[in-house]
């Protein structure tokens, strides 16, 4: 019976491990995300979706709507990084949008909202706190039917990329608020699940 040295056994094991890792490496081709056991899959996914960002550096909401109440967590010092979202499904809800709180991006966001055909798309507003020297860019939008809720309910998942802003980064108080206004290229029902990652 042949005998194997400890060194030879370790070398053989290391070679097998490296071969396995190489098989998992990116080959440079197109990739498809595979959801983990704790992550749901979505029927639709868009990279670099159509979106506009507005910002208020004084800690006030950058966008509000007379058709709804702004979440209290956006009206003062939050105990955690707060955010809120809502959908815009018809012309009345679009007309109710108020971008007067935005110090940057307001005109582009108004035009973007006005140019959205709400018979074939849904506008969504996502508002959140950011650090003074940070802005966010919407990288990916995923959506689909919600697993719970009334019939026609939708689930949305966003992926943002942080980008640095020039200027003084010293921050006091609650910090700036940004809102990303984006389109889902179809009419959707009530959003019962919403999540995002940066």
C-alpha cells in the first residue's frame, strides 16, 4: 500500500481547493444573480434606472406631497437613519408633489415627473437621510409581486451607490435629506414590501 506524506496530502488538497475557487471566479461574461435562501427573487430588474435626485442640506424634506402626510421620522432628529417612500399613480398625485424644499435638483425632478406617462409607468419617491459629503446614485431597481398583502401588491428592492460630494464635510445636527424619484415601467399596485441597500 503506498504511503503519502503529510506535505503531499496538504499539497493535493490545496490544489483541489484552488481549482474549485477558480471555477467560481468571474469569467468576464454576463452574470445572473442567484438569490440566497434568505433573499427573494424578483420578476423584474433594471440597471441604471431612470431617476432624479433632489436634496435639502438643512435637514428638511426635499420633497413633500399634499396628498399624504410626511413620515414623522423625517421631521426632526431621527433615532436612526430614517427613510420614507410612496408611489405616484395618477395625475392628481403627481400634481400634489412639492419640490420647493429641494435646494438642488428640483427643476430636473419636476420635469422628470411631468414627462412620466402614468398610464404605463409608476413614479416612486424614496426619501432618506445622508451624510453631508455623500450623495446616492440609484444603481439597480428590482420589483415584482409581493408575497403578502392584497391582490396586486408589489415588492421593491433598490441598490444605491454612495458618491462623495465636494465641500466642507463637518456636520452638526441631523444632516441633509435626499429623495430619489424613479420610474417603474409599468403600473403597480400597493407597495407592501420595500427595501434598499447601499
